[in-house]
């Protein structure tokens, strides 16, 4: 007996599942709920097996027979359709778990204890805005250099040249992580080197000549604004830390007895030591009566529970007549690096350590936070003395 569409339509649900056979192992199973399923029964290596071919009428009789015939050809070629389908499901599951988006978020999760909250948020935002819509749902191993370049060129077209470079860097890190975790065999991002429009260099403004430094120090010395801002402004050139690290400095991290300030570097979350010259200690002692009730050395003028405003030092410089194209809060770092090297003659690697930059030995190992601490203490005092002399 073979089936036909008229007969299939007439099959009614019974109290138990009922089979209606076609030929060559194909039959339709009518369940008590009325649903009709195509099944293909076959033997492989002496064992009887069963595989589903879909639901009627979504799959018609002719289509079911065609599927059955394709499966019979595989069986004749020693391929087990059931085992093949299981492998396909495993592969599909792996592909679903290995999309660029899932791996990128997994990679980002590894950075939670390393990066600052703001940097994490910015990176996540760039992923969601500029990358995921293009190829977030694609299995990472299927993404090509051309896919990435097409996305980057769209970003360039809106004039965001620097953003395009940042996105490429993020993609590169995600692919590197995928390679390390055996999800891809290669990273296409290095192939895109030179494919993007170069970023126009825009160095942060900084005063680096001794005469100009002297004039700047005199202006700072004559600042008569908010006392907290004045102290922060005086300490900035002495310690030359990042502006955000200065304004969020906490008393618990400062040991005035040892003349040391230890904190986690905002960019790398690694511990850093700033030796405090006698001049720096004096400024901090001057701040004590004003802020010892706060966790912050330089609290906000409106709330002792918050750090000083992000633009406080910058605004103070502007009020002193220092233009933005001449000096920024970050510029104290460039100022110190230049003078310490070119005027005071300190070794570049010692300077870089004090700037909290990653410095590696000849074997590629990063030095720890206490490296050259003795030399750095001497350098910081010499630097403070030079600043005081030139003020």
C-alpha cells in the first residue's frame, strides 16, 4: 500500500498513535492530538533506526519521499543519517555559542577586574553600536577580513576615523582571545594593517621648556581661588600622575610617615607607588585640616563624599590665563618626562616607571611596582627641588 494526499487528509486522531505506511520505510504517524509526523524507518549495521522528516502538511508527500530517497542514498554509501543529524546539531550548537557577540562579551567579562568601569562601558558601547549590528550574530570563524573592513569603512564615512581604529583594535583583541580559546584558527585583523585612513596626531598640550615651566609655576603660586583646587594645582606638577588619579586621591592610600602614595593605576588596575618629596608632603599636610573628614584628599566643594570636579584643575589653569592649546591637566606628565630626561638627566626607564607606563626588561617581563624605588625617590625629590628653584 502506498499513501496519497487524499488518504492522508482523511486520517483522524485516535486514542493511541497510529502509523500509516507508504513504502521503502516511509510512514506517517498520527498522534492523539491530531498532529501528523513523517517518519523514516531504516536499518544500519543490523540495527533498526528511526528519523523524523517533519510535520504534515508543512512537509507534503512528495517532499517526504524525496527526503527518504536522499537518506537511502546516504545509507547505501555507509552514512548513518541519525548519527549525521546528531553531529549537525552539535555543530550548530557550537556555532550558536561561538558567535562574535558571545565571544566578545565573554572576553569583555575577563576585563572587569583589570579595566576601569568607564573603560568597560565605553568598550561595550562601541561593540553594541558599531560591531554587533554588522557581524555580531555570525559565527566568529566565518568572519573575514573583508567583513571587518566593510564595517570599518562605514565608520570612516561618518568621519569617525579614530573610532574606526579603536574598533579594529577591539576586533583584534576579541579574535586573539578566540584564537587562544580554540574558537578560530587565525586572526584576520592584522591583514587590515594600513587599510584605514591614518589618524591625524593631536598631542595633548604641554609646557616643556624650562623658561615656560618657570612662568607657569609662578602663575600657580599666585592662584587665589578655592583652597582645595590651589593645593591640587600645586601638587599636580610634583607628582605628575594622571588627572583622574590626582582628583580621586584617597587618604587611606597615602602614608605621610613613609612619604609614599600607593594606589591602583586607573588604566591598568596595577599597584603604583609615588614617592612623595618633602614639598609634596607639605602640601598634603596643609590639606589635612580641610579634608581629613573625607576619604578624598581633594573633596568636592559641594559634597565631602565626592572627589573634586573633573575640570577643577583645568578651569584653574584657564583662570590664570593659560590657554588650552598651551597646557592641560595631563600636560604635567609630558612636562616632567621632558625636563627629567633632557634637563636633569635621569634615565628614561626610571622616568617611565614613575609615569606608571609598562616597562619591560630584555626578556620581555614587566617590572614590578618597587623597581628602582630608591632611584625614583631620589628623582622625585630632585624634581621637586628643581620646580621650587624655578618657581
